[in-house]
């Protein structure tokens, strides 16, 4: 037979994902559930010999404390388990429970068990439980629950083969013993709901009564009928759920009686308490966090410089090689200057993204990130954010695309929307080349008070301004975005543990992959469009320019003079291209900001991705192409003057105005695409594009007009 | 007495909740009537607070702790 479908279910922080990685190795794929933003992680492993199935298909469902969802995304757990028509509906549930905290973990088990799907209970971290003096009688537990109970430790990789064998031996008929008397809680409503959703299962019906609004497998008629039942029976769903939870815990007390012997309940906290006393200390706590931030910030830039240089040179030589050996023509140009250049623009960011998310994953894995959230919640809340907004906002320093995706951890809808809306304001690494060029152009390379470099200070100021803007915009949005959902912050503080390096590596790989796939396709598509806009012009303008330079170069022998002529040729072509014409046509609108049409062209070509700014400026000022060295382009720009007035274009006022524009303007279509994907609506990305452009324009206008 | 009235290091036993919606979430996380809770520490800015309950550490905002009645 084909695949045995298995769903991994469990509380957060139970090592469920570690087990998933252990079972399936790298044989995984990440997809999407329709309609929600949770990643669908599916992996495969070969079944042990003797099984009727060849392969197991494992789906790692999001961690949840109960089948009642805390957010819209969490409802996927119930949807997958309850709806037999769901593509991921499992034949077997593997419920992962933390052995060091069994009672709370088994609450979810009792709910899942009542859905009547064959289930295996996996007690993870049994080695830790033993160390802490918790003894669990797994045989007695298995007997009382009526299912197989497997003790494993995913961290030390023990019990995995036995678990695979148990999966192979699973009983296709659900054997679990009954938990609580569900029907007795609301017999009439349950009977009616069972008819509407066509089920025999009481608990399924009860769950449907409770969370019908969010269930995608119900149609509008069914939802209406359920609502009528609730009104007719005068059911308060919160009270019903409270009663159920209390009953389940009572049941669990009986089940666990004489199963768990806990002789050292306090022991596991001793180390964690000591670490917490320092890391969340009134004064040291925030200080240490700032140091950690500084370290991350430094690592993103210093560790990535070597791989980024390598990527840049490889793509440059690839293009050069291509132009040399591929037949010259439009297709080659499109491939090399459109596609390869676009691809290079994507790949270049991988080192920074991998480093940042590697570090974040270490902080999350050790338990420190939960403490950061805990420490900063009060400040963040004041500005309409939540403690959990910290991760996406730190991530924004490298790239908004994966950071916005990491905002999924925020359960509260409003907090999450505000976080998504302001994350792109945090200065990402694509803005860095723009800042570097302009700062070197308009800020003198001097020291103030002996130690601080003026250029460095300006750069730091740009980052501070961006964070300040993000926080202020969040504060404004707090009053604009309306929600009925209450923001709450009940969160587990896991004990400190050493990071699992394999998980860290996997996170780095996955984040980079999603970035390449999500941002990559947008950047490449738009690079091609921009290439066309910059390589073609209306009518016979290009031919005229070509002819002019042909005549000019006919009499020139000197190679340097020829190369110079060639650069002016490209510059004039760009000026006459569609992009050039667009740049000129927006000049009246950007003139108040201190920009001319040349900057206008760069604004247009960097509309999809900011980093295109520097490249366009080099072409348009016909600068000799050189990889890293910005000194040549700097000289050119410094010498640029207004054709009418003869005054220099790049004054401090224009420079500051440009930097502020790039700090606030969206200028990143990958972010627009990812915001659309994460919010499932065009309303949010368009609102974001609108407010950021307006903010950028106004800030640049004020800066230029006051300083000019 | 509310849980939010306790100081770090003090203990109490959960009696009931003043908000049904919140109570469900708290109970799922192990805050059950009859359980002993201890305030572990306050965050550096005085809110949220970290508590120990049913064998693990949980953090919650003061306003949320105010929903829990203890004795």
C-alpha cells in the first residue's frame, strides 16, 4: 500500500519539531494550507519492514495547548483532524507530550482522543523528567488510556526506531478509552449539531458548536444552523468550554493517579531561576538585551561581508563570461542583464538572512527570546505592538520579507497587523548601499569630539530614525485599526536549554529558501520589466543615439577615449529609454525634494528593489563599472551640476532628502508581495505602500526645503 | 484577593476567575482552581509578571493576573 498519513500534534515547546526532523530527516517540504498563513510542513520516512505501508507521510501541525484555537491560524489543527475530506486528514495521530509537564500536555490528548482517530502517545524528554525526579509508569498509563505509549527523547535521539516500529504496528481501529462524558454537557445541542455536520462523534459536534465561525469545511447554511442552535439553547460558549476543561482535568487526575511519581518537582527550575535572576534583572536585563542586539547587528554585517563579496564577484564573472561566449543579441541581453542580474540581486541577501535567522533561532531555542518578549511587552504595548513584535522588528534590520513572515507567532490579529505594517520601516540591508553612497558624498569624513566619526554617526542616526518612525507609526495605527479581539499575553517561559544545532541550521536553510522563492520571483519578474524599460525607447530614438556614437567613435583610435565614449553612449541610451522618459516626466513632482530627472530615473528603477539605486546612478552618470569601489561614482556625483543654474546637485540638503526618502519609501515589491500573502488581502499592502510613500515624500520635502 | 496583589516570592491557591473568556485560556495553560501559584518575578518595567504553576513557568500581564482570585 501507499502512504500512511500521520499527524504530529502537541503543545508548543514539547520538542515536536525536533521529533519531526528526526523522523523525516531532510526529506521534507513546506507548503501552504489554503486560506491561512501557517506553513504546512510535510515530511516522509520509509516504514520498517513488515508494515502494510511503504512510506509514512508526516504532517507537523502547529503547536497548540488545546483544540480550541487561540488564533485563526491555530484552527487548522482541528480542521485537519476533524474533517475527513481535508487533504491532510491523518490515519494516525502521534501526540507528543512533554514528560516533565505531563498533566497540562495531556489536556490536548484527551480532546484529540475524543475525535476517534487511532492515536499513539509519545512522551518526549523522558530523560530530563528522570533527572528531575519524575517517574512515569508508561505501562500503567498505556493501559488506562487504551493506546500505545512510547517514551522517547528526541534530543538524545533515543526511542526513535521503537516509535517507528510502533507506528508500523498501529491498530487502524481507534482503541482509546473514553475520557469525559461529552454528551451530558449539552445533549440537545449536540444531537442537533451532529445531524447538521453529519457525524456520529459527540465531541466533533461539540467542537463545531464552539468554533463554527472559523471552520472552512462548513458552508454558510451549516454555519447559520449552528448559530440558531446556540441561540435557541441559550448556550454560552465560554462557559461550556470552561466546564469541559475542568471536567477534563478532573479526568486526568484519575488517569495520572499513581502513574506519575514526582520526587523533585522544584529541581528543574534551580538553574533556570539563577539564569533568569540575571537575564531578566531590573537593570542588567535590559542592558544584556541591548548587548545581544548589538552583537546580532554586528554579526549580520561583519560575518556576511565575505560570502556577499563572493556572490557578487561570481555573478559579475558569470555575466562577463556570458557576454563573451553567448551569441550577442536581445535574448542574451535579457538573460544576462535581466534575469541573471535579478537573480544576483536576490542571492546577495542570503548570507545576511541566514545569519540573522540562525541567531534568532538560537535565541528562541535556548528560551531567551521568551524572556525578551517578557521584558519588552510593557513598552511595546504602549505603542500598539506586543512583546512578540520584537523578533520581526529585529529581523527587519536584515530583510523585511522573512521578518514579516515571522510575525505569524503573534496570536493577536491587531498586534500582528501593526507589526507587519511597520516592519518595512526598519532600515534593511538593501538601504545600506544607498546610505553609504550618499553619506560619503555629502557628509564630511571628520571626527567630532575626537572619537566619533561624522559619517558613522550619520549612518547610526539613519537606523535610529527608522526605528523611531516604526514605533511612532505603530502608535498611530493603534488608534486606526479596530478589533474586537482582546490582546492577551499568557505565555509559557520554557526552561533554559542549549540550542539544537540541527534545528538552527534547518531554520537558516528554510528562511533563506522562502526568501528566495517568495521575494525572488517578484524581484526577477520586475527586474525583467525594468530591463525592458531601460533597454528600449520609443520610436527611433535609440537608433539616432547609436548612429551619433558610431560617427563619433569612427575617428577615435585611443582605447581609453573609446571606452569613455562607450560609457556616454550607454548613459545617453538610458536617458532616451522608456525609463529615462518616465524619469523626466516625474521631474516636476520630485523637484521640490531637490531631485533632477537623473535621480528620477534611479527612483523608478529602484522602485522594485532599493539596491538598484546605486547601479542606475553609475550608468546614468556614465561611470566606469567597478564592483565595490564607490569612489569613482562619488566623484562623478560630486561634480554633477544643474544645467540651468550650474550649482551642484548633491548638496547636503539633497543628500539628506534622498536618504530620508529611501528610509521611509516602500521601494520593495517583494515586501508588497509578502504582505499580500500574509494578510490575504490587497488592502494592507496598498495601504502600506500609500502611507510609506507619503511619509517618504513629506519627510524628504521638509528636509530639503528647510536645509536648501 | 487577586493574584496581581501578590509580591514576588508570595504564594496563593487559585479559587476562581472573574472573567469566563480569560479563565478558559488560563485553565488550558494549567491555572486551575486548587492549584498553588507563586509569583516568581516582575518584568524589569513592573509588568508582565512571571508565575510558577502546575510545574512550569508562565508569564502574563498584570491585568490578566487580576482575573485570577486566590486565597
